[in-house]
């Protein structure tokens, strides 16, 4: 069980009693992923997840090599726009946009075309290649779908950006219409493992999320399906989630860390330890070698000064600017970090 660690208390790094065994495990994973280009089995990932804390640096180093070998040096930068905020009828316990919790986020209507286009132009100006329009809804109703199918071609034509959409659970017909409108990538997060989902959401099922992910692929949009770590799930459940994602074969996985929001049922949970976050970034890269792994919400409060280390532990994409309901650090700081790391910003080629 991974219990959250109060951020004020320093955590001693655990040392391995079997350094030769740890080296051998890492060497075998390296041989599989770099020499044989073979994905690891679930059991191999579980063995790596059990390495002690003093092996996180070599684990992260291997994950970085795997990212370079499978995805290259480029980092894809994306801006997201909360085009309709708050008032969501669902009860995801981490989310300040749910109307069921007494959170400070208030419901706002769908932004108008000019506001969406202005945000898209600003995103393009930062050098981003992807712009994601996010709506806090269970799924799109007829009016919302009609707006999206008008907006997406407009944003593409005005800015040249690839347009992604996140609008909840889809029917087959919704997915077809969004694909026809030119949606490049659809975001629908699994968030957490199937076995833990019922502790976090009671108004819809994990299977509904997985089904939407399958429809996105079926209609040939790229699938973006993210995770939210640090909600009280066990290490075994993180491995379960990784395995479930591997089955869905997403093109992109945003990695979010819980940033506890006031008024939500998870408001009092502490962010996970930064070292633990680096370990899991590396494990997600080793489990999803050819996938875009994107830094998303909660990285500032969780990783603090270790944010650059995450970029050398398997991350190869960033959301820059603000998140849906929380402020990210400034785009300039992120772009400077990439410059300091000598990581070029650019669109990533198709998944290998
Ligand atoms: S995560 Fe999405 S579906 Fe859940 S409450 Fe928030 S906006 Fe609604």
C-alpha cells in the first residue's frame, strides 16, 4: 500500500540489500526494450516496481533511454482550454468541477467562438502543436456536439493546430461525428484501476470509460487516456492500471498527480512523495515504451524541484499554461526547462 507522505517530513531513501539482483533486473529490462524491442510482461514490471528507493535513479535513467529509443528527443507541447467549467453532474471524488461538492469552482457556460479562438492563437504562439478543448460534462448532449463539430474545423483553419477534445463518455454516433469534424485526438482518462474506480466514482462505471476509449480508436481518432496517481490506490492497483492501459493501446497517456482540491472528498489527502512520483513516471514509460507520456496536472505540487528529473525519467510531452481549475507554472519556465535540458520542442511523429 502506498500511503501518502506528509510533504513536510523527509523520507529516508530505502537501500537495496541485493544490488547485484537489482542490476540484473534492470539489465534484463534494458535488453528487452532496447535490444529486442520487446514490451515487458506485467510480471517484469511488477518486479521493477518493487525495487528499493535507491534504485529509482537507474530506473529513471533506463526509462529515459527507452523514451529516446522509442520516441526520439522531441517534446510535444499542448495547451488546454476549459471551454465549459464546473457544474458536472458526476461525482469523481478528486474533481472540483463536480456540482455535488461544495467547491469554489462555479459553473460557467460554453465559451463563445471568439474566446476559444483567442486561446487557440495564444497556444499556437507558444510553439504548441496541439490544442485541447475540455468540457466538464458526463458526455456531450446534442447542442454541445453541434458546437464542437463547428468549432474544431474553425480552430484548425485559423491556427493550424491539431485539435483534441475532451467531452466525457461518447456513443458510437458521437465518436463518428467528432472524427468527421476533424478531431485529431480524443481525451478520456481511465484515471485509476478498475478495482479502485468504485472508491472514487459512483455515478458511472470504469467499463463505460473503457468503452469510450475503444470507440475513439474504432473511429480512428488518436486516443489520449490519462491517469491520476495519489488517490489512495495501492502499488498493485497502479500496476493493474498500467496493464489496463496497455490493453487499450492509447497514443497518449497524461500523468496527473492528485492536487487535493478544497471541498472535494479527497481534499485532505496529501500529495504523493516526489521520489515516488519519479518511480511511477519511469514505470509508466517502461510499460508504455511507444506512447506519448505527458506531464499534466499536479506536477508542481508533487514534484517541486524534481520536475526536470521527470523529463529525464520518461516524460516526452507537456501541458503548458494553466490546467482546468488550477494554475500551472508559467509557460516561459517550462520552455526554459526544456531549453536547459536540450530537449527540442516539436510535434511528435505517429506512434511507433
Ligand atoms: S472528472 Fe470529468 S466527469 Fe468527473 S466530475 Fe470532473 S468533469 Fe465531471
